[in-house]
C-alpha cells in the first residue's frame, strides 16, 4: 500500500506507475491523479503542443512515416484485433463507401470525389490509355515527381506506367521492341 502525494488516498501499489528513480520504484502520484495532471497540462499547453507537433511533422516527414510503420509492425495483431472488436461493437457505424473514397482522394491526391467524377465523365468512364472500362473503378494517375494529376487509368495501364518508371524513353523502347518482334 502507498499514499498518493496528490489525492492523499492509500492505494494498492498496482495503482501507481513504475518510476525507477524513486526509492520504492513507484510514481509518487497514483495513475488517476497522474492522468488528470497530464490532461491539465495538455489543456494548458494545447497551442504550443500543436505548433511543435506540426513543426516536427513538417521537418521530419520520413521519420514520422517510419515511426508509424514500425509501430504498426510491432503492434499489428493488437491493432487488427482492436479494429475487429470495434467493428463488431459498432455495426451501424460502417463507413460510407463514398465518404471513404472522398477522404482517400483528398489525402492522396488533393481532389474530391466530385473532381474525380468530373474527370470520369470527361473521359466517358474509360481508361485514358487503352479505352477500356475499369473493372471496379479507374485509378488516379499522377506524376510522382510533381504530384500533378494526369488522368484516370485502369489498373493494368496505371501499373504498367509504374513498372516503366514513368520514363518516356523506356516506354518508347518498349514500343520499338514490340514493333521489331511482330
């Protein structure tokens, strides 16, 4: 048993977090009081924390991405189980497919679903390269250097451009190769 330095209540040792530098190896405040302190601190320093976080994200995007990927790999089973459990407990909160696609388009390409649909209508619903209708939907093709959107492509054409490293030279060499071997 230990007395919390903040609330003054006698509590079990399990209600205190570990703190190696303290003589008894436990925090002086119970978990509940420590959580309240943390919330108060975050509330007091909200703007400063937001600015610092934005600066770190801007200065070290690759590190942030690597950290997120590493965290996911270490906790994959737990995260998937938590997501499954949430979906099981919230059957009415299934994401609207249109809303999901809109969010994906905004985050990856900076366009809305309405922009995508306008491009789709302009291309008459077919791939900009082969002219075939996409099986599910057409993929947004963009320049990986500039981020500029070029059009909508079927999976095969979009994948082919990626395989050819978006290089006109390699694509023209492939055309010449096919022509030579007819």
